[in-house]
């Protein structure tokens, strides 16, 4: 059983945004993602681990940057040290891939039009209901006491509690976020770059995880 | 480092050479226009009143008064639709944005001094070329 390379994913680094011109002369906003050297660090099988997955490592690290657990983990599989590892779940048993293999990005992006791309969204701090949940604002004058307050949070003695999931002020951004169906505008094998149309979650120089869209896979990193 | 990568990406889409024009110059811009399935070139002539941004994002605004109505059009310098930018007259200005021209009416609106220094420089280049030959 051959494994589809599009079942697992790649690790990259968001470089930033720029714009390019298409054939018709229209401006296309693109995010540039630099692909890391992706190496298989572990293969999980249903028989041993209860599920099939490929663990991919990227961005080489020195010994001093790793925890003892990571050192043991990489040492056991006899692979180099990596700063980032990511598990990509697969449907089928992976047979044509070994630990230590490099993942071929050219094969991954061949005929691939759309990807799901995951990163940590830009943190905006602790925000109120108006900015976070698009709640309405109160009156600013005439002795108003509810300018940007969230207002009522429920009924009184009955039921005597606040409903679970009530939208309230909290941290905004800085969460794992997946942009689905992001269009791959161009893959540059020479420079090892991918141009993705539109924005991608996270700040520049942060790690992003790319999976093929439309391939029957699990999304393990997005709750 | 990041900026270098972004520049290298943008460079693939940028024109290799763009005619050297400045704010205050009169230019004739050739633009490709698509009407249904037909394509044709349109020429737009006027004064450059602003140059904005840099790199692949660089754009300029051309102002012209046509039959008493002022028209302003903004072009991207590196757009494939803009096939030619020809400098017709070199103007001398002290400002980077000539938005004050919008408030001027009649002949005053098109009264910009010619930049004699730049024209002399061009002549010198031509003379040097002639001498070299």
C-alpha cells in the first residue's frame, strides 16, 4: 500500500507578506512561507501506538537547547535534534517512509491547489466584549454608566447561575488557528518558498504547519 | 533576512528597467485596456503629482485637465498593464506631492518650471555618447 505524500504535512516559517502580479496584470497579495528541511523523526503505527501518524521535525537544534526528554526521544530514533516536531495523522499504514527520510516538498506541492495552514494568531491581549465579540456599546453621555460594558449576563434568582459559554472579556488572539482552503499561488523549489494567497495566521518568523486541503485526514492540532 | 527573501520574491515580478521620472514631470503612460475580448493600448498624458511607496508597490499619480475637467489616474510602476512611461517634459519642483495643483484653475494649473539642471545633464550624456562614437 503506497502512502500518499499529501496525507502528511510540512513545517515552515512565515516570512511576511508582499504582492505580485498575475498574468492579467492584477495585483495578488501573497504570504511568503519558507519551507524548512522536513525530516521524519518517528512513525507511529496502529499496532503499536493505536493510530497511524508521521512525526516530522524541522529547524535543527543544538543539544543545549533541548530538554532531556527530547534528547532521549531523538537519540532513540537516531535522528538529528530539531526545535520543532509535528505529528501528522494518516489514514493508511505508512510503509514507504523510514525514520530519517527527508520529505520532498516538490512532490507535496505537485498539483496541489489548496492547503490548510496552521499558526499561532497574533496576540491582542485581554480585550473587552466590544472588540472581542462585536458587542454593542452603551451611550457615552447623559450620565451613562455602561459605555463599553458587556451588559447583562443572564437572568436573576432563576436559574441563579451564568450560562456556560457566555461570551465575556478574555484574551484575544495568541491561539492556534488554522486557515483552511488557502490557495497555493506558487511553489518555488529553487528558493524553497511557497506563496500563499492572502494572509496566514501568526507574526513573521513564526512556525507554520502546512497540510493539503481536501485530503481525507485528521486535524490533530486544531481543537 | 526576511526582507531580503521578500525582495527576492517581488523581484521576479518587477520590471528590469523603468524610465527615470520624478514628481513634476509630464509623462505619457501607455496602458493596456481590456474591453471584453479586445485588447488595446491607451495613452494617458499629464503631470506626475505624486510618487508613492517603493519596490513592487511603487505607484504614481498623473493629473491632466481635459476639456476643463481634471482627471487623475494612479498607475503601478511595475504593473504589466503599464507598458511604457515616457517623459515628455522635466519639471522642477520643491515638493514631493503636488496636491496644491488641485486648487489651481486655468493656466496656473499647468505652470511648472522646467528643470534646466536635469535637462543639461541629459544633454551632456548625449554629447558624451556622440563623442565616444
